[in-house]
């Protein structure tokens, strides 16, 4: 295994952790970076499997919150409704993700041009939503009291993120804000929804590619996992306070910048 490959895996792991929970499309960033770094792996499995690091980061930071909810399930209707809401929100993306798996991995993941366009378009949409929501009075401010219909609607919004460059958190946050949530709880709901969504994607992709994963792939995934865990934990720890103060416009501008730089790179470098 070349040192350049190890460095590339480390860079991609850092990118995964930094971008997974913010509305800029972690998959889009990783695929674009991998394209320009010349990073190749079997069936694009690396990009999905290193998400386990980000999953473990959020599970670690939210452990006591999750434990409290779990303990409340037998006696609290609110806790049961919340768990049901997150579960139902997860199902649409799970269904379409399995149904369209080949298209996503073999077509969408192989199109840097599509990713750049989605990053830019998504940036303008996020700017519009952020501005519009700032002039609205939030109706929902606590994720644990979100009504079931809202959770399901957010789950269908998440399906848009099956196109790399859209952003899972970006789609769910934008949908949440348009349906009357505040910015902090919109971001937090994406944390909870990420756990089954990313966990399911990890398990399914590992199942589909387990026979093609080599010892070198395992080493690269381990490096990416560690980097994603550390950076993901830092982002989750500080993100809610950041969006409460600054909203989502900074991420929108970043999307537009990265997408534009990617288009320029494709034009001049290929």
C-alpha cells in the first residue's frame, strides 16, 4: 500500500467527519476529493464504510440522551412517539436506497459533474430557505415533540440526498425549516435521523461488497474511520450553537464555492 493512498484515506476520513452533519454533502465532498486525488477503491465501498466513524461519534456524544429515551419508553408516550417518528422518517430513504442502489453507486457516484451541479443548486436553495425561515415564527422547537406527520415528511425530504451533492442533512434541514421548525431543532433531528440512516447504509453496503473487500481496503477504512470519528465528534459538539447564532447561510456559500471550484477543476484538469 502506497503512502499516498494512506494519506488520501486520512484526508477523506477528515472530510467525512467534518461534513457529515452539516448541510454541504459529505458524499459529494468525498467523491470529488477522491476524484482529484486519484483515490480508487472497490465499488466505492470506502466512501460508505467510513461513515461508521461519524455514526460512532454521534452515538458516543448522544449516549446518555439515547439511554434516557430508551429508559422512558415503557412509561412515556412522548418517548414512544419520538422513537416511532425517527423510525418512520428513516424508512423512505431505506426503501429507495435499496431499490436504486445500483443506479446510485454505478451512475450517480461516478459523475463528478452531477455532484458539482447539485452542490451549487443546493447552496442557492439553502440560502433561500435560511432567509425565508428567518422571517417565520417556528411552530416546532423540540425534536422529541415533533408530530409523526412532520417526521415522515422530513423522511421523504431525505430521499433527495440519494443524489450525491444534495446532502442528507441539507435536504432534511431545508424541509424541516419550510414546515415550521426552528434552526436548532432542525439540525438536531438530522443527528437522530442519521443514526438509523447511516447505520443502515453501512450494513447494506458492507453486505453487498463484503466479498470484494481486501485487507488493504480494511486498513484504509480503519484510517478513514478514526479520522471521521474524531472530526465528527467535534462538529456535533459545536454545530447546534453555531447554527443558532449564524444560521445555515455560511454552509450555503461553502457549497457554492466548492461546486464552482469542482466545475473549474473538471474543466481544466478533467
